[in-house]
């Protein structure tokens, strides 16, 4: 189910409000000697195409943004731990500045749920008298905040103190309230309990927290609503701070005495991910992005982006960047404003395009709208664009793409030295091969390769939390609960596994994905790229093919057994999406914004809602 939209005109925070909040926190921080550890949950079972290798070589933007916000606000005793690099990290053993941290944060995607719950569970082993304030966040919590509150989890208590279902502004607003409630000798966790019990948290949209009974059992979860968004992304803290907080890669369960030195950052994260814009004008039913952004398009200025490129490059030696955009070409006018600024920027007398190289995500439709300005995009330093093609025939979803338009866009980019990187979606009605048409998966891979594509991403369409189709996909019985003896776990919801299908032979869909990758990534094509180059991008083509072949080995190793299970195992299906087993309510007894209909409700809240309904009927 999509996140509900806030009242029109109330989607964004006041201009300058985040900047003012950052200044207030800096003054407060001087009075509080806080230590914070931020963990990025990562399930290593997800390591396969299309992100294998990059997943370990690019420190995620989300946790770095939170770390940057903490450091910018004056809380410099902050450490960021990536489970990608620190697989054995145990929160129960962490010490920072010689003591148990005051705050422990966990950020997670849905596919890393098991790792996220494991981190929280381990943190709950710390003696309650010394336990840090446990804050859960990230995409997982934005859509399923109730899943980090379990009094009676089968593997042990998993109980975060609060879930942040928003961005930096929500977290910093929470900290401001807690610091105003904290005395010099009390813990930040005790301050949280006082703020919670006094109702001060209810004025901060974007939080979910539990209410307890006298025995410590959860009575209900209180949802303060959908966050207000920061409209001007130039107000965000400088991301350069986040890299100074990274924990050094190791096999230890504890933390090092100091963060990863600046001169070693590039070795472990040669690619930097940066937030440039948010939002997409398309309203695809399988995508949660438009609703999350409240139908807003938010961006940084070209000058701010250029400065971030420069500072990170000069401080850490990183030259390659990836824009964490939903659709960078979403607005032609705004895009041109950014790329024209970048194209005219010089760093130390050298054009920016020779100083950094970067790529991001766009669509076919918007690429063609900018056909007369692709040379400017190239001059801005863009070297690769990941393009949401999905299905070239527009059978699955219509975003202004067609076979001819897709080919035109890819050839246009190739001529200007920009690598086209298509992202495809496989679905039940699409065959592996079709005769005389472009409908088959192999047919489309072949057309894309000839048009200049140097990489390929093929994922099976699966229900995405926060999307229009999420609830109905479960209710239709498409989603698998178990195949044979193997339960479908969250890490399998990345699109590499066929876990939602009405096809009578779903194993064919699983093998189709492997076949498409094998067609695109193979030694013959790698050799052909070197011996018979079709464009100036031949070297990048060969390198990406070699990386793709190595990644394909991981993909086949992890998914081949699942394909066999789909062939011979009995499939059990789910007919309802995951819901909170704990009653949830919004402020004032309203329904919770972050819960699906049909979840249990507290008896008192249920009566209030029935009374409200009766009044409206009368």
C-alpha cells in the first residue's frame, strides 16, 4: 500500500528549517558528550547480479547521510559500521571512546531484514541499565516499522526504542527534543522515555514508538504520521563528513579505536554514492517512489553538487560517483540547470569532467527530451546512465518507451561517449524468445546489445512495499510462502528469485533470467568487444562484460537450486501481506499511516474510530 499523502501544502518543511535545526543542535551538543554508532545492515546472501562487487566497493549514501548529520550537528564521536565490511560486528561488544555508546542506530533495506533484526537483538543483550537508545531506520522501516518491535521473537527479544520512518530532519528533530529533556547525569534513553510518556514525540511526524504496560509488554505502537520532506536539498549537511566516520573493514566483533583513515577510504570505497535529486513524475504501480516523495521533485543546485564532487575528491581521492537519483532527467529545465553548471566548473584549473566521472538513473522518455543537450550532459562528467527500460514493448508498464525510441536513446548516448546501462523486468507473460517480434526477453537483450548497451540488469517483478500493487499481489495468491521445505525469506525479495508468479511453470521464469544473462555476458561477446569494437566505448564494454561474467557465477550458484525447487517442490502461497501483530494507531486515535488495513487495533482505539465513523454517517 502506498504511503498516504499529507495535506496539500503541508508536504514540505519550511524553507530554512533544517538549517536552523542544525544550528540549534550545535549549541546543544556542547552540553552533551554523546557517542553514537550507526550500523548498516547487510545480508551477504544477497550478493549477486546486478550489484555484486559494487555492493562492497561503494559505502551506502543513507548511513553516510545520517553520520554526516550527526557530525554536522556537533556529535563528532560517531562511528559508521558497514556489515558489508564488518560481517562479525556485534553491538553487544561495541565500545566507542572507551564506553558503551549512548545511541545505537540501525539502517536497513527490506532484503537485509534478517541482518537488521540480528543487530537489534544483539544490542538488546546489553544490560538495560547501560543499554543505548536503539533507533531503527532506512527503507525497511519506512514501510514496515512494526517489524523492529518484538517482545517475544523466537530467537530472542528484538525491541528498538523508536523507528524513524523519515530522513535526516526527522532524526535531528527527535534528538533536539531528547536533549532538551536530558539532564547532565541521565542517559539519552531515559530522556527518550520521559519524552515519550509526556507526549512530546507526537509532534514529530515520521516516528513509530511502542507503549508498554507495567510488565514491559507492548500495548500498541504509536505512529506520528508521514514525514514532512526537506524541499531544498542544499540544506542537507555536507556528505564529506560521513566518510570520516567509517569503521575500518575487519573480522572483529568490536570497534577499532579510530575510524578508517582518510588516505585509505578510496581503497575500500572507490565509488561514492551521492544524493542529487529525489522524485519521479511517472506513477508506475509497482514503484513506491512517487508516494514516498509526496509527488514532489527535490534537488540540489548544480553549484552544491560540484562542491560535493570537489570536496570528496580532494579529501579522499575518489574520482567515480553514482547519483542516488530516482530519475535524474525528471525535469528538463532543472536538469539543464545542474549539468550546465557542472560543465562550466573547473577544479584547480581543470574542467570538472576530467576530474570526476559519474553516472545515475534516468528513463528513455526523458533522455529523448534532452536529445539536443546530451553533449552538455557528457561535458558535465556523466559517463554512464542506468536506464529504466523495464519492457521495451511497454506491455508491463508504459513510460514513453518503445523499441524504436529505446534504440534511438541508446544510440544517442553511445555516440556521445555515455554508456547506456539498461534495467529490465521479466514477468509472467513474457517468453524467453519470440519469433518475429521484440517481445521475448532474449530478443530485447539482443536489440539492446546492438544499440550500444554495455551492461544488463534483469530482475523478476516482485511486490514492492509501498507500491500500489503490493497488497493486491498478495491477495491474488501470486506470492509464495514456501517452496518444498524452503521458506521464502526477505533476502529473496530482490528480484533475482522468482517468488511471486501465476505462471504454471515458474521454474522457466527463473531459468529465463539466467539465460538472458548468459546471452549478454559471455566470453565470445567480451572478445568481440575487443577485436571488433562497435564504438568508442569498446573498452568499457569488455570490462563490464568480464565483471558481468564473474557476477553471473554468483547468481547461478545462489539461484539454480531455487529453480530446481520451483520445478519439483510443492508451492504454498500467501494470501495476505505481512502486517503488524501489534495494534497500531495514529495521533488522536486516527488510523496509522504506516500500517496496512486489517491489522489488529487496540480496543480503545477501535471504539474511537467507530464513534468517529458514526458521527460522520450522521
